[in-house]
C-alpha cells in the first residue's frame, strides 16, 4: 500500500460537519504546502548559484527527496478535500462514499 492510499480518508464514516472540516483544512494544507514548495524551489535556485554554499548539492538532494514525498501527501490532501466536497453535495441520506 502506497502513501497516497494510507493517507486517503474514507468519507463514508464521516458526518457532514466532519466532511466540511476535512474539505476546508485539507485544502488549506495543500495551499500552504504548495507555497512552501515554491519558496524552497526559489531558495534552491539561488543557493545553487552561490559558490560559497558548499553543501548545496547535498541539501538539494535532501530537498528533492522531501519534495517527492510531499507530492504524494498533496495528492492525498487534495483527494480528501474533493471527496468530502462530493459527499457533502449528495442528497441527504445517501451513502457518503
């Protein structure tokens, strides 16, 4: 089982209030992580051009690995938010998943 499957929330067991919370908080988390990733990319670019930054290559490897894992987390957060929104739009009494 991959990270995306492990982080994906099963919406069928959630109340409407919980679904709304998942939708909002996971969307906001996605936006915050994307902003952070953009900032890291900018820093990496500028650090890579600085001849005095001797650890740049090792740090970039660490950041690259972190970004690959973060991408899976973002996919799960985005999927959870979308699934919660979809479940909230279903008619009352319908199964949430």
